[in-house]
């Protein structure tokens, strides 16, 4: 049995800690699945957290990495994807410049030692309607970096 390689990424996820009530992050998992009993009152919908709740407030500077996703690609490579910036919707949207922020992942074999660096691509998309009645949309900046290594055994 050979020693597994541990890859840790230099991303810091924001903790949403407000007045003692905490929304857990995946970093605190894995969690045991919870089975909720059937609600015989057939209540429709669910109690959503209001959009102005402090726990939903965007508490990052605009170019902070969000929506980080890791996808194993081959036994020796992995895609790291994330977004930066804010999407816009409305009559007057201005596309973000994907070259305005680096698409760069720093990584290593142990936590805190990110001695490798890889650059990738960034893109965005817009949905612009040439007629009245629909809202135009332009997306966040979407980053993709492919990391190639000797082995990817364990991802943390
Ligand atoms: C953002 O989050 C950090 C860390 O949780 C906290 O210290 C800070 O007060 C928050 N800022 C705002 C504006 O909510
Ligand atoms: C959407 O953007 C296009 C191109 O800038 C513009 O011509 C159009 O009027 C916009 N549509 C709406 C509904 O704002
Ligand atoms: C759209 O944005 C441009 C640049 O910010 C501004 O000059 C213009 O007045 C805006 N138009 C509308 C209809 O809001
Ligand atoms: C950091 O990792 C690199 C590559 O794995 C290694 O060569 C270096 O010795 C490590 N540095 C420390 C301080 O552990
Ligand atoms: C995307 O990144 C690759 C390297 O990972 C590079 O070869 C390619 O030119 C980039 N494409 C664009 C559109 O920047």
C-alpha cells in the first residue's frame, strides 16, 4: 500500500457565523444524512431564509473565489473551477472582463505548502435580448484550471 498524496488548495471559504446560528460548510463535513418525517399537513413550499438575512449577505470583495468545484478528470489530472465577480441582470448590463483577474491555482502535497502553481482560462457569457420585456443578463467570470500531477489519490 503506497502513501496517498494529499492535495490542499489555497482557497479560504467564508464562514457564515451570525449571532450564534451557523450554516455549516462542507469543510465541517462529511455529515450523516438526515431523514425528515413526512409532513401530513401537506404544507406547500418551505421556510426560506429571507434574501436580506445577514447570513446570506455577500461578505467578500468582488474578486474573491466562490462556487469552487473540483472534478477528477483522469488518474493524473483534475479540473478546478470557480467564479469571481457578480452577475448582472436588468436593462443595462456590462460584461465583466475575464482578463481582469488571474485564473491561477496554487497547490501542494501538504496543507500550507502550496509550492506548485498552474494557470488556466476564464470566460463569461451574456444573454442579451434585442426586444423589450425581458431582462438582459451577463454572468460572473468563470475560471477553469487543469492540474496535471504524477498521481491524484486523495483530495482534501
Ligand atoms: C465578514 O466575515 C468575517 C468573517 O466571518 C467577519 O469578521 C466580518 O465582520 C464580516 N463582514 C461583514 C461586512 O459582514
Ligand atoms: C439588451 O442588450 C442589448 C444589447 O446591448 C440591447 O440592444 C437591448 O436593448 C437590451 N435589452 C433589454 C431588454 O434591456
Ligand atoms: C447604461 O449604463 C451607461 C454606463 O454606465 C450609462 O451611461 C447609461 O445612462 C445607462 N443607461 C440606462 C438606460 O440606464
Ligand atoms: C514544500 O513542498 C515542496 C514540494 O513538494 C518541497 O520540495 C518543499 O520541501 C516543501 N517545503 C516545506 C517547507 O515543507
Ligand atoms: C486556455 O488555457 C490553455 C492552457 O491551459 C491555453 O493553451 C489556451 O490558449 C487558453 N485559451 C484561451 C482562450 O485563453
